[in-house]
């Protein structure tokens, strides 16, 4: 379980309760439940009545990458993730609109097809804030293009309301990018404090303040970048994750004999 669907943004309370009951019934049949973070493990204990002994954490892999070189023009911000309500890109655009007096540009790499209404609303917001020349919605990009975009960026930003782990954030860590992140879900644990400026999820004012600081203060960017690069060196690889899952599968197989 990457994260419970009940905690996706946009659900009405009754639908969230329904999803919890549906997933609880399914999970109770599992001999083991593999999750991507200790945060999600605690959620399963609290909301889904899964005993801790049946939950196994296997953090997603992050491959080693070269350190990002950054841009040659206005400071380049990067956000990665499908345009859905949970990613709260509208909060990011509102934050950036309040600091339009300083130089920056934003690229968002992520699918435009999962939540068309959210995409339309976001495009309208960008136009209404007169930011269309500074914000680029890239849509889905291939691995090579995403790698290039990471290396051309100066700051990684996440406005997400909830993450079960935060794989795009660890990709940023692996490249030594300084981070501004909303503390939604597992983000508070996935990203070390020294590598990021963290703000409450859904708070455009706090996000704007953090973005202004990181854009204007080269020293803070350098410190956060160094901490991110250091943290990125200790992230598990995909081989590490596969080996972790293989161990739990062998344990279950031997126990059933």
C-alpha cells in the first residue's frame, strides 16, 4: 500500500469513511502488508486495525544521480507530480503570485490527464494571476527529459497536501536540490529538516514566505543543497527495496509450510 485512498484530497467525509471500510476489509485478509513509510504504517495501525507485527516498511528506491547544476537564468523552480487535487498546485500558484516582484520561473512535470477539471482550474488561475509567461505545465515527460529538467533546476518545491512517502522529493535529494515542501503526510519524515524549508500544507502565505527566502538568499540555498546531497547518498536503491520485499516474501512462504 503506497497510501490509503481515503486520504486523497477532495473526498467528502462520508466517502473517506467508506474507503477506509473497504480497504480495511481487504487488508484484514493479508498475511503481511507492505507499506512505503513508517508514517503509512502508523496510519494502518490507527485507522485500519492492522497489527504492527503484520506491517512491513519497504521504502521506494532512489537511484544515485549527479548533483544538479542549476539554471543560467532566473532561478528555476521545479515541481513533479500529476496535476491532481492532492498536489495542491493552486496553493503554489497563489504563493508565487504574491512574490511576482522577484525573478523566478516554475516548471511542473506531471500528467494532465488524471484530473482534467483540476488542470483547467489551474490553467485559469495561472492566467488570472498573469503568470503564463513564468509557469510551464510540461505534462508527462520521459525519464531522460525529467533527469535533464532536474539538473537544470535550482529549487525543488512540493505543495502536496499528502504523500505516502514522497518519491519526487527523494529524487530531488539525490541531486542535491534545496527543497521547499508542505509537510503533508510522510513528507515530514522523508525529507530531513536540514535539507528543506517546511511549511504547513495548504498555507499559501507560509509557502510564499519560504519561497521568497530561498530565492533571495543564496547562502540558505547552498546550506539546504549540501544537506540534501548528503541525505541523498544514504537513500535506499531499487535493489535494496526489492531485497527487502524478497525477505518478507520468503518469511511468509516458510511460515506457511
